[in-house]
């Protein structure tokens, strides 16, 4: 029986007990309906509410593309101001330096760059100033993709006066520097002439004067298969290969896939001329050779 605040039990009338009993039965029924299973949230529309989903964290901004490593155009001191027309004797590493003269050409040079990229090969481009002057994007791409850009001359002439040599060399070097952000360190004289004013000045300026040890002979109308064979035929580790990317050298582009593919499968890696010179210097230092221990010559 209910108790009052003083703990005294008091009798309740019958109607009160009836109401109390009815209320208890109703509560028990509701409890039986709701217990023993998970409840569902109610909605005002009668439709089932969507399942709970944790909040999604804000997506991080996309990472910036990784820039290609900056090509190193540095040349060891022992080769600066020197004429390089021979390879180092007994050099053991299967490195080749592919070089391209007379460009860049707006049609052919991009195709050469595409092929080099496909084969993970690096090369050196000896550019003519008059061809490079309007091809800033191409020069920038060469450097951005790990190639070296060297000076050929401003125009492809055999002999110039000392004054013309200074203008030709400096004007071309400035074009390269403005497009790539760095000064060229290697020079190839037109026609391989080493006793002219251009070569004399380049040597005084500290350029490494680069000739070649293998010629593709691609200035002749010999076709892509012969050009490829001229390069692929028994190259030696440390060779410097002469080719051209100037206007009219479509056959060179067509020969390049075979050159890169065949020599690559035989274990050769294609590097820039500055890379090759640094590899020579490292090997000479390790084997105590002098820079005069070279063999070969111009192709």
C-alpha cells in the first residue's frame, strides 16, 4: 500500500486501484513491443532515416608535380679550354654521348626529344643561334628534360673574324642562358674546325671544345638504316656520337628509335657530354690515369 510522508500506510479506494492496474498493464505491453530489438528512429515523413555516416575529412589539395632534376652542365677543370676529340683509353662504363648539331628545328627536334624521353636517354644539343633565337620553348624543354645545350655558333660558317667570333659565341650563349637559366659550358665548332677564331675564343672563355669519336654521317643522303648502322656498329664505352637535328634531317629522326633500342638493350646508357666528362674524370682519378691517355679521334 502507498505510504504518506510520515511512513503511515493509508487505504486507497477501489477506483484508484483499478486505474493503477490498467496503467501498469499498458506500460508492460509497450515495453514488450520495444524491448529485445534495436529501435528505429522516427521521421516526420514516415520514411526510414538514412544510416549514420561519419563525417568525411576534407580532401587534401593535390600534390604539386615533382620537378625534373636540374641537369648538371658543369665540366671538370681539366677539360675546360681543351679540345676533346678522343675518348679516354680503357674507360669501362658503357656510356654514350649522343650529340645533335644545327638545331633546334621546330618540327624535328620535338620528335627527337619525344624519342629520347621514351628511352630515358639524355643528349647534348649544339644549337645555332639563328635557329634557337625563336625557339625559346624548345630550349627550355631540352634543359627541363635533363639534356645539355651547348653552343655551335650563331650561323654555320667556316671562318669568321675575331670580332665576328665574339659576337657569334656571346650572342648564342645569351640566347641559351635566357631560355634555360644557365650558361652553356660546351662548344662545338662548325665543321669541326679547331684552328679558327671561334675555337680559339671558346677555349679562352673556358668552354670544353667537343668534337666526336663516331659520326653517323647523316649529312649525306644515306637513309635511316645506314645512319643507324653507322652508330650501332661496335661503339665503345665513352664514345661521342655526331648527329644532326637541323632542318632536313628527317632520316636522323627515323634512325633514332633503332639506335636507342639496340644500344640500350646491349647495356649502353645515354648521357650528356658534361656527364660523360665527369665520368671520365672520376675514372681517371680512381685509376690514376692522366687526361692524355685518350684514344680515337674525329669521325
